[in-house]
């Protein structure tokens, strides 16, 4: 049985040396097929190299989440402001107008509800259905350290294989169980495993200490997960620090649609991610726009 990595020598992450990206603007994507690069270039802005994704897939395991009770009324107006939309095929077919041209990152795993063990997921979408719906990427949870870790990793590798057949990238989301430690050591492990086994980009949580080592040790782009609802300045600060420390963007849900002014918050987050606006400046923009609404 392999021994744990317990070397006494200090590890070298070279956080000040960017990874080379030959032939394409995204980390680790230089040798991908044209179709996959094209889909990634729809998700990530080629000018900034970053993305602001709007995550509204929470209902796949927790039902009508606060702020998502009526996606047709509350969320559809926000969609044109996002670089990409992360959602389920049910919401895509029933609620998203076909005139919306934002790229879709489609939730492709599921099974247990919030009432059960969440790591007990299966693949829940056929890749041909993803092709029919013209999605830009497919996504699923990976539960490193969870009860059903191996199954979730196998789900991911199967989805990666299916995506490669059709030029559709796979986003792996590093799920964190309630008993897991949220620190850089864990997320370095989880993100690296996802990238090593083929995910073209990875979504993970921000940690205030050594987040740059998570990004540096992952050979594909990292997108920061928004997580639970925070005060607006805290959420903008988290987004700012993440992109300044190497994240290729954010995927925010509750910090946008549970805000008092979701449209204003979306615009403020975009200012941080694509224009490197400082958190206080972005908050000032948020408050100005909120007062106009």
C-alpha cells in the first residue's frame, strides 16, 4: 500500500511562476481539440481569461432553495449578465428561454436529496442529451474523502470520457462534507485528483491561507465556489482575493440571488473578476446600483 506523502522537505509550488499555456489562453488547455477549446472560450472571457458563472443548480438536491423559488421571475433576468450558467437540464428545458445565448454548464450528477448521504451520487444525464441541448460543459460533484469517494471519482472519469467523444469539457466540483476540514491541504488533494483524472476545469472553495498553492498545484483552471450567503463586502473580498491569487473566475449562486439587489451584485462581482476592481470600489458600485432600483 502506498505510503502517505510525509516528506520533510518543504514543498515547492512556485506560486510566482505562471503555468505555460501554449496555443491557448487557458491553463492546461493548449492541447485540447478545437471544439473543446471553443466551448471553454465561451465560458471564460478570452480578454480577461476569467469567468463569472451563475450557479442555480441547488434544487437538484435541496429543492426550491431561497431565491430560486421562481427561476422564471427572479433568475432569468440575471442570465444575460453571467458569462455562463450552471444549472440542471430540467430547468434548462422548462424555464430558460432559447433566446438566452449564455453558455450552459449542465449538472450531470444526482441521486440523494439533502435528507440522505450526499456522496451517494450517480451520473444522471446521458451525454447525447447534453449534445442535444448544446451545452458548453458538463459538471458533477466529486467527494474526495466522502463515504462514496471512489464512486464519485468513477462518475467523473466516465463523464470525462463521454465528454471527450463530443468535445464537451467536464467541470469537477470538489464537494465538502460536513465533517471534512476546509483547508488548503484538503483542496490541493481534491483539485489535483480531479485534474489528474481528466477534468478540464475544477470548482473549489476559497480558503484564506495558501489558496494560491491550490491554484498553482492544479494544472487546469480553478473556479472559486461562492458557498453560503455572506455580507456583500465579504463576498466581493473573497472573489477579489481568489482571482488575485490565481483563480480563473467565480461560480456564485447564493451570494448573488440571495442578495438584496441581485442585479447590482452581479455587476459588482463582474467588476471584481474582469476589471480587478477593489472590493470597496465594487461595493460602492453595488450600493449605487441598488439605490437606483
